[in-house]
C-alpha cells in the first residue's frame, strides 16, 4: 500500500492547521458563509440540507485496517455512529459539527488520510478496480499507476481551477470494474503484441445532465508516456473548456462539440510538445519504486480446492449463496476475493456503522493481510482471503449484519443520499432502494432473477449512476411531487451504455410496482435462465417493457 513521504505529511499537516484557522474565523463571524465556501470545499466540506458533510478521500479505493479503524472512531466520536461509502470510493460523514472538522482532519492525517480534492473544480480522487492486485483476470495491478496519477494531480498548479471537476479511473483488467468509460479520462492497462505494458485511453465520459460514453483516443499508449499524455489532455481541456456555463463545462461537452477526431488531433499535438521536454516521462525505476508499494502479500501456498469451503457450501444454503455471489476468483489458487455487502435487505445502501467499520478492520487483520477495498458499487472488499477461512469469516460477518450474499444481484442497489441529505436533490432515493430491496429480498426470488443492477439517483447529477443501471431510476420534482423516471439497458462495464427512458415517470408509491413489472416481463420473455436481464433487454428492445408498464399503444 502507499506510504506517505515527507512532502505528503508536511503538506497535509500544514493544510489542517490552515483550515483550523479558517474554521475559527468562520465560527467567530469574521468570515461569511460566502467567503468560507471556497475554503471549505478545498477541504472536502459541503453544506447539505441539515448539516455540514465531510467527504474523505480513499485513493483508488484502498484502505488499511488501521485507516478503517480510524473511520469507525470518527463516526462514533464526531458523527452519529455511521458513515456512507460512495460511488467514488470515498466515505462521507453527514453530521459533523463544523467546530469538530479540524480535529477530524487531524485524526485522519495521523493515519495518512485526508479530504483534499474531494470537491471543487480540480482533479478528484483517482479511482480504480476494487479487485486490483488480486483479480484472476488482471493484466497488471492498476494501483501503482493510480498512485502516480494521484501524486501528479495533487495540488497541480495548472489544474487547480479547472472549468469543472475532473475524474480519472484506471482498470487493470479487460473486465471493467472501474467504469472507465464514464470518466473524463479512463485508462485500461493492457499489453501490446510485444508484451509491453501500456494503456488504452478513453476521454470524455460522464453522467449527470448530459450522459456520454467516453471516446477511445489511443488504443495503446506506452507506459512511460502516461503522465505526459494525461497532461496533454488536461491542457487541451483547461484551454478550451467552457467557463461561461457550468452545465456545459465538462470535457465530455468539449469532445462532443469539437468532435472526437479533432480533440484527438489536438491532444496528440499537445502531447508531442509535452513529450519534448522529457520531464513527464516515467522512468522504469520510478515505476518499479511505486509498484513496490503494492507488492502482493506473502500468501501461504494453498490447494486449489478447499475441503472446508466446499463442506460449508454443502451444509448451509445461506453460505452457499454467499460463496456464489460474494466470493470472486483470485489470481492465487486456494484464495478468494470476498465482497462484504453494505446492502442488507431493507437497509440503506452504502452505510456502515462505527461498530461494523471496526469489525471489518479486525476481520481484515485476521483474514486479508490487513487490506480493505471500497468499491464504486458502495460495498467493501477483503481482497486476499484463503478459501479455508471463508466459513469463519462468514460466521463473523453474520454477527455484525454484514453477511448478505447479494453482490451483483437485484438487491445490491446503488443509491445516492438523495433528498434525505443533499441540497441538490429533487427526490428521495434511500426509501425507494429500501422498498425495492424488500420486494425482491427473498433468496429464491433473487436467485431466479440473477444478475441485475438497479441504480437510483435523487437528481440529474447522477451520483447514483442511474444512467448506467440495467434498471435506472431518476427522481425528479414534478409540480411538488417526487416522480421517478425509469431507464433500461445501461451498463458501466466494458460494454458501457447509457440506458433508454421507457416513458413517463411514476410516483414514489408506484415506482416499486413498476420495477416489479419490468422484472416480471423479463422473467416471462427471457430465452433461458442463463439469459441475463441486460442481455434480454438488448435483444428485446423497449417495446415489451413499455407495453407492460403503460399498455399497448
């Protein structure tokens, strides 16, 4: 894992001291809220409907058990005993008192964490595949590259005041678990025909008011040119991105209005200039130095099949479902990657209590080399678990309400905080997620439906990724009533696509039944139990679902 160097420590400590002074001046009335706003945003502090919210960075979704334990301490000491894991692999505390935020930041700094660049028009927290360094299908661990990008982008003087926020994601697998095509810049680690490492580069993806899938601007970029190429992209955007209209300020709009081929030409031209200096060329020894931070743990040799694991599956239907859905293939025989679902049936997606955070930290120490990951699907991951240990891990998770075996299923719902917390929201999202979870929560029902991703946003900003849900729900305000629009056929994976609106929206009381109608239509029309919901929607088109929802035209 990444280790702070002296610059990181000194910079973060200095920022904490600086912000402490700014908070004191705000509380004394020396600073108005308008004057304080840009200062707090630089430190990850938002003003929501009912209180301030603090968003904490989790670079590329990787946490140590020590860091998770500190998050539990903060939740209990300064908040209301819980935190919310987000679709950007961050953690949000929704109820901190402003006077306590400097103390929280100081506690974070003590475990090499901070809240920098989690808000504002800058390069945001760099995200990555939550199975990084463990996945059986991985070409290379993407986290060293994400860390290099983090160092390059942190307080970058040229890119600290961009036209709008800017997001980067990196995956090391052809099976995209980082949603790279929905980012301003997405990088896929790959090898060329000579076996050399490099990247496919995507530019101009994003959701929000104008959802767009990124364009591939380079099929293969040599490893040493990663920073130079990203710098070139950022310069083109910083120069031409609109600052007169925040709704048209993202790079996706620049790419759309200028044209992908022309933007690619401009990037390549700027890249040639940047590369001339050689200052951003990545030397092999520097890549090796950063990669050493992410060296695989020294795992014991295990047999490929575990008798204890297989016996537990045969003995318990609940454990068998957990093993099928929440344990993924590891690159080392005899090990698995375990997803800890933060989606209990009827629960709030992404929330974890202080007790649960500390329990996960303890379990990471016992079973997963003290490593934890945060997924953009609002779950937690233990990346290195011996299959022999999964039954004991599962038993411990049951004690803490964390053993729901629904990863990737219909109740593994993504939802933003919505109108329960967010000042930008038009509608609630949490209650809709809870209703749907209860409707589909029966184990037999979930198994029958299979893989299905429901994603819910309480406003057009799309923090719940509704545009790319297999079923997406967008809450809107229609003459004072919360109404939910349904889209079908979206995906945030390697087959990325924006879902299609099926028709008029449904009230909060009606939308759960409408989603059930969509699911029942799929079950009726699928070719076989093996045909997934997304495959069936793409084969059938919108017509049968529209007819089921609204009647024949």
